[in-house]
């Protein structure tokens, strides 16, 4: 499958928000319905407009996943459940590393699949926080891209 990575526009936000929700429901089993509902609004109305986003699309132009990066840091990465394991996350990470010089990411400790994915992609743990960025009790692991020597 060919994966294209293109910049997102505000017109993409509704589709990306649906993709975000499907991805979160498949991977973030520690979140309640209330958390998801609150986050859904924040994702579309607050976070997406503040971040440069890139979308991974298939040949037909359908969104398979997206990544948001700022100041060499991955702020969000979500892949549709149907596209997991198809190289979409890997393509987005590689794009972010090579084109955007990203070298840091925080990941929910309670999402072991994501932790394993980032470690596999060359990141290593450099710290931990008990609370997430919103002050919720969802521990974060702080990861940095391993330096190749």
C-alpha cells in the first residue's frame, strides 16, 4: 500500500477527529466516556488548530492516520484501527524524524502498545510524570530518540 503524507488543513479536522476517537477507543482503555467526550472537543477545537498536522493517506486520499509536531516534539500520533500494522505509524514517525527533525515524545504509560511502538522506532525512556499534560492521573513516559553513534 502506498502511503502519502500531506499537510492537514482545517477542513480535515472533522475527519481527523473521528479517526482520533476510533484510535483512542482501540488503544486507550484507561479513558472513560467522559474523558473521551471532553477530549474530543479539545482535540478538534483547541489542539488541532494550534499544531501543524500531517496526514497519512492512501491512494484514494482517505486518511489512515495523522501526526502533530511542534518544536521537535511529537504532540499527537493516531492511526485508524483498520490501518494499524500496515506501516502508517512508522511512515509518519519516519517523516517526522527526517523532515521535521523530531526527537521527543510523551506517551501514556497505560498504553503499552504505543510504548512498545516508540521503543521499536528508536526512542528511549528519559523520564516519567505521574500526571498527563491536563493534570489527570495518567502517567506519561518521556521518550527521546536514541542517538546513533
